């Protein structure tokens, strides 16, 4: 009956949340076991090691398909990257399933050495697989650094939690985050919660179970498809601490309006540097080839995703995106974008439309990019 279905769906959601808490708590216990081993006698240490192994094995079974890999592009960030904040965040129970992949984008300062030091410190304090470093040479720009990092996560070229490639369609999550933390790491659990549907259930327009799991509005409105991507949105609402210079705000609004018209989706903020995605075949297709739009690669990524979802005929792009209004975002000094780059963004939008969204656009996926994703 409908009431039985709703009850079963509610029970399933409670179980899912309980397992998530168990995974986080279990990983913390394993870390505590590891820290205590050096001060123990031989027999006690052996028993403790066995307990830690069994606990880690059980957690690995529960956590299969639950990894989160966040790509952080870095170019000449030796003096700007707040390394201590990343370590502090990774110690939190809410970050137990999160790994950071820092991509050194051909930096000319000592960024690579600093990142390698951060990786060594994280491994000593938190265990292997919480921080990884990918060195990309020569400098290719933020777009290529993000793309190479996401591909490395998809193809298992890093020691992320659980190891191996991301499990496409099995719940793994990949995304990117601006290294200067203009969007604080405290927003990461909020975006993860929105992506996982942790705060949603019967009576809501979205939840991952769909209509069969009791999702949907109380007036009978059908539930929207599950969310596949969550983007931070810099919205200056009352009660939020979102600070931008006046010029950047209004230039940003003009650009966002043009990007929305090009993409034909009502997106508010395409350029926020905090984005999370489900590891889907569509995403893997979208990052298979280098971006051509420079610093507005976010718009090009969305254009590619729009084509990928349309080709599969499952959901429209705007139905699987959730924009999360950030509680805090500060416009930090040190932007590497000059006036010419900002003016060139208009040409970039026209190019994106011509290559991906115009009536003369070729088939999707483009030749040479479909073989890899077909094999997944």
C-alpha cells in the first residue's frame, strides 16, 4: 500500500544516515588506533592492530562507492594557500570520506614543494589517501588543471580513499574548489548534504529515491530527478556573509545573465569555484577533452554536460543541478585575471555557443572522446 511504501522509504533513509555516521565514526576510531600503537606492548599492539584491521575492512565494505575527491587547482600559491585549514578540516568527522587532490599547474614558485609537504603532514597525522598531489607541467591554466585532476580521479591515478578509479553510477563524488578558500571549507558538508539528499524526504520536490520512495510534493506534484551536481552560488542575501567588490558583482551579473541565455538554463552563478558532481558517464565524457574557453571553462563544462544528458535522453541538465546559496564568501585579493581576459570572455561565450549549442553543432560525444566512456 502507499503507506507501507512510504514507511519503507523512511526506514531506508534512516538506515542510510546511520551507516554514514558509522562510516565516519569508524574511520576516526581507526586513526586513533594507529596513533596509539607506538606506545603499546607487543601482545596488546597485535590485538589492537587486528581490531583496527577488522574495523577498517568492515568500514570499507560499508563505504564502497562513497568516496569524495575534491580537486584543488594551484598556480603560484606558495604564499596564498591556507594549508593548515585543509588539515583542520580533514580532522573533522564530517570530512571522514573526503580526499583532496591538489594539482600543481606548472607553478614557478615553491608551490609543488609546499603541496608535497602538506601531503606528507596529512599522511603522518591522518593516514594515507587524504591528500594527494598531481604535478602538471607546463602551466596549462585553471581549466586544464581541474580537468586533469578530475580525470585522474576517474581513472584511479591517485591514492584517494579506497583507491582505484571512481565508481561511475555508484555514488562516488568528484568536484573542484578554489584553493584560496574564498568559499570556506565549512561549506563543503553543506554541498555534500544537498548532493546526497540528506535533508530531503517525503513532501519535498527532490530526493534521491524518486516518486517510488515517497518523494514529491504533498499536492501530488511529481518529484524531480535526483540531483547530480551541486554548485555554490554567491547570493547576497540577508543573513549571509557574501562580500564582493561592486564592480565584480555587477560585471558578474552581466556575465551570468549572458551565460544563462547561451546555455538556456536559469542558472544564477556559473563561476563560483565550489562545485561537486556525481561520478556519472556524462561527467566523464564532458572532461575527456581539453577545454577551449579558458577561465570560463565552467560554462563550457555545462554546455558539454547539457549535450551529454540530451544524448542519453534521461534528464535535462537544469533538472539535475542544485544551486546552494553560500553562507559565506569573501572576494580575496590576488586575482590573476586581467582586463583583456574579462573582455575575451564575451568571445568565449560565442565560441561555446557555436561549438556546443548552435544548430550546426556536431554529434555527441565528439569523435575520439567516446571510446573511453563506452568502456566504463
